[in-house]
C-alpha cells in the first residue's frame, strides 16, 4: 500500500486505477482482495487520490470492482 501511494503522490496523481492478476487465472475477488480494496479506498480518500477502479485480469476476462458496485 505504501508503494502504491508513494508512486501516485510522486506522480501528483489525482486518480488511479489498480489492477492485478491471480496466478490461477480466476478473476473472482478473494476476501483479501475485497478487504484490501476497501482499505485502499480509505487511504486514498485521506490523501485525496480517488481510486477509479480495481481490476483483476486474466488472459480472457476481468473483474471490475467498479462494475460490480464495490467501489
């Protein structure tokens, strides 16, 4: 989390989009993904950096926290 926001702050970002993949290729978010996203949203709010979306990607599909109403 520190690295993500350090880079965003250094770039003077107002908004960011996060993404990652799961080695299994599964795009459904884990409980840890959901908890981490909520925490990232909280920290982003404190730093005035809006998280536009958090994506989990695979070769042929993706999961969007925004599309699913989780952001």
